[in-house]
């Protein structure tokens, strides 16, 4: 069995020869200089075919190293050439076409198309965009799922090297790292199926490795907890949970100092400010220094799923309406001052409030991944970054802000606020009711009360009958 380096060298030589044929650099050898166009192309095509056939002869072998046969058969009343590939028969009406299929399968055209997961994802998403240009939200969500689920190692892997066992191992690590729900895992599997289907249509692979996975282990590790829609406390951050989150953020900040006292770290301030103002993650990443007014944050932009700065917010749906304001609380002012000191200490200059060491804005998916990891290590289970948003809304509600006022501050409609964000705390609501309606010391009985006789009590001597 040839090693990978010799196989790569063989393909590089073949690709180089084919390109020289296309450019006419071997015409002297073929003796076709000055020949008619049809004859010229025929000789070039024959030379290219022989180059590919030599590669296929080397690569198209069985487990014991014996060449696999190419035969003819009758299919649907017509003669086809066929052979077996990975135990599955493949057919083509011409011998040359079958050689082409096998050549591409074994690595041909690798200089032109890398045949990686990233390449076939782009191929799939481009085809989908061409067929469904109006489905912008689906396209954006698919790109966001790819960025979340597919790491750099898998993205750069050749699809022909990916096995079901590799995907099982990768998927288990993914489910554990992101605490995926079953529905999220299904979205991930659907994404894999679309990628490998694009490779199948390109005749690079003939079986989908994602369909060979054993999903039972992954399903058993998914977060399958079911919460009652009335158990509102599960959607909010409690004081105890916030304490654990802050302790984890301090640990991370101190651990980051191993790179030096002046090492730039930002996520602790970012998460604490997020918990204070309750905006969307993409909006937080998009805040610029010019958006900080004397007393308010001007929230009017976001970083979308593709990492682009957009001059509108999610609820404005692609057309800016001026955004909204959110007051700068004393706690938020302290966090901004601390952030400014860190930037100055590291010599970082950027138009964005939250940025990397190069001054570039952060991607919202990267930020939400950090939040998930912080929650996991702080044992704050079953919650996402939107728990901050709901908790801020709950704080406003407990301080008698109406649904329209809360919606104005958080950037959505009153109907959305009531349906998705209004989560009163169970114990706080029960205690408030008891304090108002059940505590007799607060009922306020009138001063002048006329006592009426109880039918069961005996009449006094002074009582009169009518």
C-alpha cells in the first residue's frame, strides 16, 4: 500500500501534466502543433485520459492489493461500464467517464478543488442561495450553525478521509462542550448530511459517513431536561448563580495573567455588562465608543452571524429606525472605566468598545460560546445568554415598569415581551401576594365598627327584640 506522501506526489505530477496539456505545453511531444482544432483536442484528451487511467490503475485496488475489475453490464436496456467502489457498484455509459469518476474519487483535481468539508459547505450554501434567494434567515442561520458546530480541524479535513467513527467521536465532544439539546443535535446532523450530499453529487464520495454514525450515545448525552413552561425561575439568573458566574470570571481573568500582567482579557467585563443592560449578544459586540453618550448607550447596530457589522438591530429587520437608548447604570459606568484602563495599559486603540488585541470587533458566536463555557463551569445549567436579557426584564417588571416600557428598553414589541421575556419569580410572586392579601396586620380595619350579634351567641339582658 502506498503511503500518503507518495500518493500525493503521484497526483501532483498527474495534475501538473494535465495542466500542461490544457495549456498546450506538451504539443511538441504529441506532435500536434499546427494541427486542426478537432484533432488537436482529441490528442490532448487522449493524453489526459491515459494520465488519469494510469493513476486509477495504481489506486483502484482491493483490500489485498489486487486491481478491481471494470466490466460491462446491461442496465435499463443500455450497456454500462461498472465497477465497485467501497463495496458499492458505480456505473457510467462510457469507459472514459468511469475513469474520470474514479480519478476524482481517489484525489484527482485536488489542486483545483480541495475537497474539504469547508469547500462542500460553501458549495451547498451557494447552491441553496441560488435556488432560494429570498430565504435570507435560513441562509444566515445555516452559516451560524456551521460556525458553531464545525471546528477548524474538521473544516479542513478531506471528506474522503472522514469515517463514521471519527464523526461519532467528534460529535460526542461537541455535545459535551456545548451541552446541546436534542433539537440542536438534529440541526447539526442535518448540516452534516447537506455537506456530504454535496460531495456525493460531485462524485467525490459515494456514501454519507454521517448516516453511518451511531446516534444513541450522542442522544443520551444531550441535555434532555424538560422544564415546565410555568417554572419561570429556570429561565432567570438567580443571585446565587450570578455569584458563581462572577467567581468563574475572576478565575478566568486571573488564569489569563499567566501570559503576563499586561495580557489583554475582556470577557469578564463583557459578560458583567451584558448582565447589567440585557441587550442581544450581537448588539453588545457592535457597540462603538461613539455609541456611549453622556447618560445612555445608543444601541442601533449588531454583528450578524457572518461576523459583519450591520447598522440595524434584529427587531428592525434590515432597515434602521434609529435604534434605542439604555441608561448607563453606576455599575455599567464602573465596568466601562475598568475596560478603558485595560485598553490603555495594553495600548489597544479601536472604535469598538469590545475588541480583540488587533482592535477588531468580536464575533457574536465566539462570545456566546464563551458564555456557554462559563455557565457550564459555574454549574448554571440549562441557560443561554438570553437568561441575562430575561433577568433584566424581570428586574424592570418587579420595579413596576409596564410591558411597553420594558419593550422600549430591550428593543422588541410589548407582545414579544409578554410572551417570551416576562418570567416572574415563583417565590417572589407568592410572597408578594401573601404580603398584600394574606397578612392581617396590613388589612387596615375601619375604626368605627358596629358589632352585630352572632346568632349563636346568647342575648344579653339589655338586648331588645323588635
